[in-house]
C-alpha cells in the first residue's frame, strides 16, 4: 500500500518567502549540496495583478 503524507505524494514547486535571498541561497546550497540553477527577478503589471500589489518586484532562485 502506498503511503501518502499530508494528502499528496510529491510537489511541483514550493515557494518560501525570505528576508535575504543571498543568505538563503547559501543556506539551501549548503543544506542540499546543490547550487541554485537560476536566480532571476519578475516584475510588471501582470505580476502586480496576480499578487494584488502595486509596483511589485519578486526576486527568486530555483534549485
């Protein structure tokens, strides 16, 4: 029998809000033993609409 945790068996992605992206990248690189594969920034009207905020700029990293 397949065991599920919290009602799902895998996730496509997880977003974690952090106060310092550079420090968080270093932390997760050390934790996982992998490097961030992409560090980028998203902004603009569409992103502002999806987040319900004005003049938004989101910096992110992918592992």
